[in-house]
C-alpha cells in the first residue's frame, strides 16, 4: 500500500540577477527557513532532505550541496542531491514524492538555490554539456540548440517569429502580478521583434533571464498532513522520461524521438496523466506551469501534452486561450521560465507555482477554482523531461487500486 | 546584523582546468577517417542503421556496430541557425551552423556552413533552411578534429 503524498508548505525568494545581500548557502537557508515557517514546522520535523542542484560550474563551487548542509538543517538527516540539468527541480520533487510514497520517510524537504549570474561565462559552461569530440568546437549552447529546433518546427507548421513572441508578451504581463518574478512588464510583439538577435530566430526577449534565488517545498504523508496542513495539494501524478544524448539522432526519418517537436514529452505526459487519472487535460487541468526558457518551448509542450493540436498552440494564444484571466487554461500565471530561470530550482519553482494554485496561496496570480495544476521541467538538450500534477483531492493511482 | 551591500562587493575567482581526453577506438577511427578526408559512420547489420557520430553499439538493438561505412559527402540540412551572438574560442559571428544528415546515414551531425552571406539574416536563413542540400568540404591539411570539415551549400 503506497502512502498518499501532499504538499505541506512552499517558499521561494524573489528571482533577480543578483542577491548581493547573501551568499549561495545563505540564500538556500532563506528558503529552508521560509518553508518551515510557512508549515509551522521545526527542522526536527523534517526526516530527509533532497537538494536540487544543477551544474555547479555555474558558480564554480564543486558539489555545493555539501556547503549547504548546515544552512538547510541537513546535518543528522539523510540528504540526497538530484541533478538532471534544467529538469533538476522537477526530478527533486519526484524523488521526495517517491521517498514519502514508499513509506521510507514521513516528511521530506526539497530545497535548492541558484546563483548563475555570478559568472559571466554561463553560455561557455553550457557549451561543455555538448559532446567534446564531435560538437563542442561549434558554438552550441542552450540558446543555439533551441534555435536549431525552432528552424525545423517553424518551417513545418508555418509559425512566424511574431507568433512565438506572444508567449513573451502574455507571460511578462502575468508576471506583473507575481512578486517573485524576475522579468515583468507590459510589452508588445513589436518590442520582442525589436530586441537583439541572439541565434536566428531567437531574439533576446525570446530567451529567459539568468536568475538567482532559492526555493523549497515540504511534502509529507497523511499523518504529516494531519499535523501541519489542512489544505494540501496532493501529488497525484508524476511522469518522467529520458531521451537520447544525441541531437542528431532525433533529426532523422528513423528517429525514435522528434527533436523539432520535443516528442519526448509524450512519454512523461502519458505516464503522469495515467497516474493522476487525467483523460481530458483542457477540461480537467486549470493551471499549467511549463518549463519554457524559450518562447517556442512552452507552445511545443502544450501541443505534446494534448492541450491542443500540433502546431496550434501559438495560434490559440492570439485568441486568448492561454490567458490568466478568461482563458481556457491559465498557462504560466507566474510568468514561467521565460520570466525567471534560476536553473537549479526552476523545475521546483514550477512545481511550487502549480501547488500554490491548488492550495489557494498563489496571491496575485491565484486562479479561481483550481482542481488540478500541472508543472513540467526540461533538462539538458531536451534529454530529460518530467511532468507533475497537483490536485485538491487525492487520486489513488492505478498501481494502488 | 545589518550592513549595506552592493553588486560590486565581490571576491573574484578564476578557475582554469586542463583535460586530456582519450579518444578511444570508435572516435579514434572516425578522426583517422577525417585525416584521409573521409567521414566514417558505424553501422549495425541487425538494425541496418548507420550512425554519425559513430557508436560502439547500436542503441536500438543493443548489438555491436559491426562495420564502418563511408558517409556520402553530400547531405540534407535537418536543422539550422545563424549564431549572431557567439562566444569565445569559436568562429566569429554571425555564423551559420546546421545538423546535416549525410547521404546513407541515419542521424545528423553538426558543423559550420561556409560561404553564406549573412548580411541579410532572413535571406541567409532561407538559403540554409531545413531541406536544403549541402556538401562536405575538408580543410587542406586535416588534423583529425571535427573542424577538419564544414558544409557548403550545393547550388
């Protein structure tokens, strides 16, 4: 019999380029203290810690989870570091969920921090995630790899740069109501089009910022929820999948995975929906928090997750389908990853923003009547993808019943 | 505790790390091929798939790739971009790059595309759009590195 798992509390700092008032570990501590306070808990109430930490080359401190032990009250507890690139935060939530669900621990804290803007060499660090014999001599990075994806996707579906720009306009507008968001404001498609070209067709505004900040989520079993949270968000489904390292293996008629369409998402989405018993996502899910560091990447995931037909997500944006107010599904009320990308914890932030909607604690971006909210995370060059569904009612997954 | 802080209040650090990566048998064979101006793909007779970059094992059948085949020296662009903001140690931007599926091979490999006029980005992207044909061009004196070749558009 698997344990029921719910969210007890969450916390995230503001996301900004710099937080000169604290160091990396002090920043992590703010999240630990914040989540404990939000749950009326003490450090001793937490049985185990999952540390959400992506490539440490961004800050030049090897394995900074170790540096953080005391600051996050990890000493004396089992501690696990999780790292799946940009998907890290989502994977960390899945790890905590699995530890509680299995009955190994009663209460687990997921926590992490990011200080990516403390190096000017982030794109150089990201170049080292490419293959050193065959790829690294080219200017390949996350920016250029998504530009490559965009060339094939846009040609196939007749999507323009103006179409993609709508995601940025909608999400920076949403972010005006989200105090923690990094980039926000009332901008136009013209503003996006006028921003400097980075890697064709992606311009500066099509691309996420480099954000610093910290976040934490505490999850527990039914006994823990009885003690600490009367209105939890239940973790009703997870799905994650790993695809080939080779980008070029996804660009061929014989490919198992379609790079242009991020078809990896089909597998993580299906697994998550099966567990959470979601049959019609548009009708059953009210809020979606997507890992979308580029304007293209949110649209592609909406299509693959079954929220709309292939090639239609950007067109539906122009009809208000994804709006926070009056849309069919509120897509990235927080502004999403386009507005804040603290890489190590971005997947965790997506989960927090989704869970808060279910718990009714989303503040200025709260959507009314949220029964289910979905979060995603993407890592590497789309090698890792995960999906998480939070619900107001517990849904026993198929493996339990 | 209270102290005003500002973004310039930092300790600066610089880390230089050096590595010597063994190329191994598979990449070594590929790099030897470059030295004689050939692009060698590994092939699995069970799946019939030819891989670039080459692999020791076919990752579909989990059988060993049991032969080397010469990739065609022409191919089709599968994905492309013009890198406008480049970074240190690479070719100066704006510079076109692409994943190209060479004839006879079942996966695409990345490299620069030479001789594209990037003064008009829209026009340049049309010229290198997915589906366009390119051919491989080797440098005069290959040294056994991926930069020994690049792509040029086939008229």
